[in-house]
């Protein structure tokens, strides 16, 4: 497995947030972390990236414990896209180039520029590369943030609610971009999501959190009315539409 979470627990000011969370993700897989607000999804991603230090358990990237790595080595292995992306008076090109910082010794070289250029082309950002990111729409800025994570050449992508506050078209573009990048770069991706149906369409596996721990984990077979109702506290039906499960509130 490319990234393995084993028995992770976390507390904030003695308040339990996560308890005994365990799952694994392999290269080429997209795994969605699902659950209601406040269940600890963002906290889990931050523990996986060593932004927060788990009170228990381990997070392994390949054969290495994330907590044994310094920030530069973590950045070479894990690309993290937070919910809220920082903006400033940077062009999209410069913002993406920042993703090469773990590799830059003295100055930017031709390899760095080639990698940035390739990411810009892959995400169709050519027309935006010289625009300032503080003038961009939410969807455009999210693509820039994903490109910046990709140029880190990570083994794992962590994305925290990448489609929040986006319209339907941008949600589709972002999730299609993530899935294509996972396959073409052969990386593992872990995404926190609120939109069940978007997650079901673009993810391979699912981890449902409830009461600070995992209620269910697996493929589409675990997405049942009983599981969804228990996690979110509302009755639902699960139907199939064009080969994908579709969650419909039964109220």
C-alpha cells in the first residue's frame, strides 16, 4: 500500500476527535472520506500529512513513518490541497512553481520549468498562467492548487473538500482532473467530500466516519441505505443510474 493509516487517534485539548482510524490506499486509487460536519475529516488529513501529530497510531507512506520525515521530505511524498487556498499577488505560473520548492537548491532549473509547464498543460491552465491568482474564480484557483500539488511529484495526494463552493460544471472539471491525474501519475489520492453522489462517481473506495471512528469502509458495495442513514441520520434510497449508485433522500 502507498499510504497506510493504522490506529490513528487524535485529541484537541483533551477532547477526542479521532479514535482508532485505520485504512490503506494504493497507487491509482481515489478514496473518499465521508461523514457529517465536525466528524474529523479535515483533522484526519492533517494527521496524514503530519500537520497535526496523532496521539496514537501511525501513518506510513511506503515504508516510512510520516512523523520520521522532515517537512521537505514530506512535501516530496505528499501533495496537500487544503479547503481554503492562499491567494496573493502571484501569477498562476509562480504559484504552481512554489510546488517545486522541496527540490530547488539554489535556483529554478530547466527540469523545474518543464514539470510546471507539463502540469499547466495537463490542467488546461495555459490561458491563465500569467493571470494573478487573486483575480481567479474558485474553480480556476482550485485547479492551480492541484497543479501545485502535482509538481511536487508526490506519491500521495490529499485534497480537503476540493469541490466545496463550486458550481456543477466546476465540480465535474475538478473531480475529472483529480481522477485523471491519479491514473496518469500513478499516485494515491484521499479526498474529503460532502457530496455523496459526486464521491460515488469519481472514487474507487470510501471511508465513512461516525462518532470519531470508521463506521464502514470499502468499495461501492458498502454504500447502502443503512450505512448512509446511520452516518448522516436521514433515511435514503440508493438506486443505480448509468452504472453508478445514486443516493436519494427518502423524506
